[in-house]
């Protein structure tokens, strides 16, 4: 392990201990990470601590507005990737190309797309996983147990509803920091039958 990861891992373990949070699960070698429930800005901090505790770098998709001002350099240094929600194609194409050559590619996506309650999740995580052939890992924050962790990993299929049933079953007992803001894991495409 290089010094950079050792320093981050040590910091993460101290921070988690002091805040009385713990990590759980096994980090996947590569894949598309779905982070949920996403109800607070603390989710980003906890996800970083999870990654650093596991000595991995996650490329977290973050809306471009957060990169303005002094927060931009901090976000870039932690692996965040700027996403223009109005025109995400260029960023996604670049990430898909990286996934083809990077043996430790981990892309983190908050599928809820917002910290506020919404009607649907965004389907990009499933589409990117299918386009790249990467598995999906369900990462989570569970405030009642003060746990941030790596959940199950599975290969996405052509059966979107079955895949989302699996996602819903996993997140059914997970509660975010502000549970009243959580969005049920449901994609708009499930009712249309297309992705």
C-alpha cells in the first residue's frame, strides 16, 4: 500500500472511531457503486471515509455546480467527477472509456440524484453498468446502526424490474441521516418497460 492510501486509511479510521460510525462489507475490485439512501451532505463524507478505510479511490459523480469556488479543488482531490446534468454524455463517455482500461475502476453514483425526496431514482447507474459490463455494488448509509458499508454486488441483466426488486429488497431496512427525504428505489423506466 502506498503512503497516500496509508495516510487516508489512518485518517478515516480515526474519524470513524471518533464519530462512532463503523464500516462493513467487502470492497469490490471494480464496478458501479450505488450509494443510498442519499439524504444528507454527510453521505459524501461517509462515503469518502468508507473508501479511504478500504484503501480505494472512488470516482464520485457530483453535479458541476459544486465545483465552483473553493470546494472545487477539494472535490477533485478526493476523486469527484464533475457532471453537467443538462449534458452528461461527454462525462459518461469518458468514464466508460476509463472503465475499459482501469483495473480498479469504481464509479460512485447517488442514484436518487438529490438529497430531497423525489418520485424516482435516476437510471444511469444501471445503463452505465450494462454498457461497460461492470457489476453493480449497493453501498449504503444506515444512520440507526451508524454503519456505512459495501453491500451485495451483482451483474445487471436485461430484466430491469427484477434488478430493481433486488435493489429494493437490499435497501428496505436502510435509513439515511434524514429518512424523511429518502426516495424509494424505483426507476421511471420500470413502468415504461424500457431503459
